[in-house]
């Protein structure tokens, strides 16, 4: 249970750092894709 929570947290941190360090156009593209996917989910 704890390992699962830790894995999820580290995964979020990984994505946070990936997006933060990504090129601006990559981040914008990800945001656009998320915005497009949001109403469909």
C-alpha cells in the first residue's frame, strides 16, 4: 500500500519535472491535448 502511494507520488513528481523542463511548445501542446481530451473523458 505504501509502496503504491510512493510510486504514484514519484510518478507525479517525474511528470511535473518533465513538463517543467520541457520546451514551451511541448508543454503547450500537452495542455492543448489535455484540453481536447478533458470533455471526452
